[in-house]
C-alpha cells in the first residue's frame, strides 16, 4: 500500500508533498495470522480409580513460546 504525505501551513496551503511509492511512504501489509483455537475433549466423568484422559486440538498460528498444560 502506498500513501503520500502532505505538509500544510496554518492557512491550509501545501508546504511540501511526497511522491507515491517513495521509500519512506510505503507500507507493507502481510497476511493476518490464522486465529488461534484450542478445543479439548476431556472425558466427562471417571469412576474412582479409573484413568482419565483429555485431548487438545490446536488450530491456527501458535505464538513462539506458547505452552499447553493439562492439570488435574
């Protein structure tokens, strides 16, 4: 995307104006990362003494350093 800067004086007269595509007036737009989603499928109930389990499905862009932790 390109934009052009314009500098006006107090009366609204143009003092200076850039040019389209000037190096300092270029904005690079990148694709937005896919939204992060986490879905878990925990066992809804467990008999005393029986094992329980959970599965997490993670979709989207996961940030560097992110962690997924299961706690009982």
